[in-house]
């Protein structure tokens, strides 16, 4: 049995979710052939205060998105310089060496941009023979940190991501346009919308908007829900507060004008997406991919500048969703969509075209080809 080591970090929920998706797909496709392990590189293999990143990331995004966006923009340009990248890889070598010693494996799969380069650089310097695969979890225009010609395989989610690889002179034979990783459970939903609503106990004949803030309940979820509630609509609202208990409590205390359901962290997002008419979310790649898989059109309530704004532009250009940054704009956009069935139908068709139903199987096959 070949042992796969996933390199990731809980800076946002997308990296762990992508690794879980790959594990499940490999187990379904190649039962009993692989064992799996994840290591959080930020937490376990960087010095303080960087090691606190899994705990401070959400706070940083929520309280100072401009500074987060600024560091992303700077690093995306800085790490195009070969000497900067080399210096970074050298500074991380001892920690990466220890990581490989403490977590022996047969195949390495990297699902975090910050460690894609130093991990493969250390692997080559140590002359370890394990194949190294990078699976890009960003979407429309990934940061340059993801790209390194020393990898054995680079799985890219979109044509735009492959174009960036070509721009950065990544050899074509290394790259595969696989699509973005999404858990197989999103492909296996056979319920109709009516059946999904019956399972959830939702009203059958109402228009339903699903408002989410990710697993950690990020962004102005309460203000957005209240702005939607102020609209003169007959629709219903479902809000997912994630693990943010304070946000969930604030939502539950509010006196709503329309039927509103509030959830904490959920593990049946595929059923919620099947049951909803519209998803309201920030432009994170994982949520966009999940919505596209289930054919749920998007209202994008915000995006981290530079990192996620290309995702929003891509969704709007493909007529799969609307860009509505801020609570008031979200409420107005939702009203326009729900009052115009033809516009909603256009968005439904657009988002279906974004779907990549074979993506996770393509990724699993690429990994398995090295085992």
C-alpha cells in the first residue's frame, strides 16, 4: 500500500477540504491501494508567529482585508524573481528536511501555495525519490507561488490557471488541466430540488436564498442577512454561520420579517445547495466549485483583492453569477434576480457550464499514476 502525504494548512477551509476530497476519490477509485496523512505546514513547520497562521488567518481577513490583499499582491510579484524564490527555499530547507524525516511517504501531494516551492526544492536537494504533485486549489488566477518546474505533475483548475503556468514557463508536459478538487459527494447528489427541500424540512414552493460565510463564518454575514430581510420579497432565507458561534447567536436573536433558518457548521452543503435557488457567498474557489457542481447560481458578496477578485470576474464573465460587494448591493441583486425568472434562468445555465464533474476523478487518476 502506497502512503500519500498531503501538504496543507488550515488557513481557510479550502486546503483541508481539497485533501479530503482527493482522499475520498482515491479510495473510491482505487480501494485499498493508498493510505493517507495530512500535515499542517504552517502550524508544525514554521517558527512563531507564523505557526499561529491557522488560528489568526480568519481574524486577519475579517479585520484587515486590505493588508492581507497587499501582502498577496507583493508576494505574487516578489516571488517571480528567481533569487527571492531561491532564498525562501533555502531558508525553509531545514524545516522541510525535518518534515520529510518525520512523515515518510511514497507520494507527496501539495495543496498549499506557500509551501509548493520549498517542499519540492527540499525533496530534490535531498535526492528523495518520491513523486511530487501540486494540486492548485486557487481558481482563476493563482499566485505564482503555486508554480515550480521541479514538480512531477501540476494539476490546474482552469484554462486561466494553465495560461499562467505557460507565462511562468512551466513545461507543458508537467501541467494537466484537471479541474478544481471538489468532494465526490457533490457529484453524487441524485435528489431533486423538491426532494432536497423535503429532507431539510424547507418550504417547497418558496424562492430560497442560501447565504454562507465559509466554515469559519467570515464576512459581514449578519448585515447582509438583515439587508436581504429589508427587501420586499416573498422569498425565504437560509444562513450558514459556520463555526462562528457569536455570529450564529446574533442571527438567532434577530427578529426576522421573512421565514429565516440559521445553521452553524454543516456537513451536508451538497443538499443545501441542491435545495437553494441562489447562493450568496464571497468569491472563494471551493464554494464556487461546489455551487457550479450543483448548478446553483451565485451572488458574490465580496472577494479578497487580487487573490479572489479574478474569480469574481470569471464568474460574471461566464454569466454564472452577479457581483454585489456589500450587504446593500447583495440585497438589491437578489431582489432583481428573484423578480426576474428569465434572468435567474440565464444564471442557472451559466453556472452549469462552469461545472467540472470529472475534475476530482482526473486528479485522483493523476496521483494514482505515480503509485
